[in-house]
């Protein structure tokens, strides 16, 4: 990671401060931005979200899905965590902490919206930052790329019904039209644009692709930070009135990150997955596609909603927490390899050499 990416949490924190200050000083300007909606989708934020997502999706080569079969056990563990454990565990954690433990100290009536934001955060597996995490643990690159590509495909079909199911279970009204519109706007359309653009760049030569990615990287991060300024500008008064809200929302997020990373890591060890696959599997299983979560929360519940705030807290928490998971995974490599299933040892060695 470059210096800017390494200290992303610091820049996020600064954007929170700037957003709150600007929202307090210029409420009229933020009200104008909030009113720029089409079918409940805020267009300025939608443009910023696209600037975040498309450069990341350009990195995805869907042609590597064939590589999945080489690491089927690691892929199976990650798919189980991403789609069968993480969204449901977050729904339980959110309901327990937000709906019960901390309900009395949270703003009245905002509990369901906070829970909805947490569910949106957990229902979207990370597709971009995991490349950074995998590189830091020297993960098997083909596994990481194929797993991310597979998650992108699955999100197109599973995100909306899974979120709809969990929001219904949490007794939250599901605006299906807006949810489906969010999936189209923030998954389907960006994926199509990114893949067409990627094909054109690669046809122009590898140099064209690399130059484009270098130019887009700063724009993607700038769009993320600009989105945070807007979000916290709308949330400013609520945050100043309830400064403990962010800390409370961070509790279920922290628990679910460590729980899902640990479960993926232990299951990989049990099934004899090579460490070079198990390490990124734990990280992919724990991280979230917060860009999509933020966009969906804004579309479904509005810019100044508790759901939008909950997803933004996920951005603030994820970077330092995932870096700590990287350190834990690397420090435990000896323990992992010493206990990996003996019956699977020949397969592990073959995978590590592949």
C-alpha cells in the first residue's frame, strides 16, 4: 500500500470531522445536494459511488473463474462464510446490540435503520481491498482473483434477495423497487461498463491498462472521501447530539469481522487448505464491499439515515481491523501449518506449488 492507502483510516477520520463541521456551518448547501434525487437515488452520491466502484471492477478478470477448481476447498470455505454465515451473524449481532443492549442510549426510532445498515454492510463481500490484504499475507493470487470474480457474479443474483430476506426477518419494510434499482445501478451497470472498458484497454496494449489504472486510483479514493464528507455532513447534528453512536455501531462490526475471519481460518485448517489460500480466505470472509453497502443504504433509506451512518462506520473500522487480522494470520502460520490435516498434506503441498 502507498502512504495514502496505509493511512486511509486517518483520512476517513478527517473527512468525518470536515463533514460534520461543513454540515453545521452550511446546512442549506447540504439540503440542496440531498434534494438532487431521481427515484430515491441521490445523483451526486451515485456519481461518486461509480467513481469508487468502476476503477476497482476494472481489476477483475472474469476469465479466471476457471481457476476456482484448483482451490475448491478454500473457495468453498469463503463462499460459506460470505453467503451463509456473515449476513446472518450480523443480523443477529445487530439485533442483539442495537435492538437490545444499547437501545436505550441510541436516538429514538433509529434502531431498525442502524440494523438495516449493518445488514447491508455484511451482505456485500469485499471485491477490491482484499487484493491489498492478500498481497500483505503473500496469498495465492489466482485464488484471490478467482474468489473475488466469483463473489462479483454471485452478488448480481444474491445481494437483493438476501438483503430483502434479512430486512424482512428484522421486521424492516423492504422497498423492493429501490433495492433492485440499487443492484442494477451499483452492481450490474458498473460491472458491464468496467468489463467493456477493460477489454478495450487490454486490446490497446498492457501499457494502456496500467496507465489508466494509475490515473483512476486517486480519483477512486477521492470519491470515497468526498462521499464521506457528504454523508457526515448530513449526519453531523445527530452525531454531535449522540457522540457514542459511532462507538456503539462499531461493536457488532468488530465482533463479526474477527468472528468470520477466525471461523474461515479454522475451517480452512480443518479441511487441510494450504496456508497461502487460507490466509486470504480469512480476509475475504471477513471484509465488506462497503462502497456498495453505502450506495444501497443511501438509495433505500436516504442520505441522512441511520442505515447510511452504519455503513460509513464500517468504512472507518475496516482498515485498522483488517490490518490487525493480517498480523494475526501471519503470526499464526506455524500453528496453522503444523495442524493442517495430515490426510490432506499431499494435496496441500500440490496446491502450494501450483
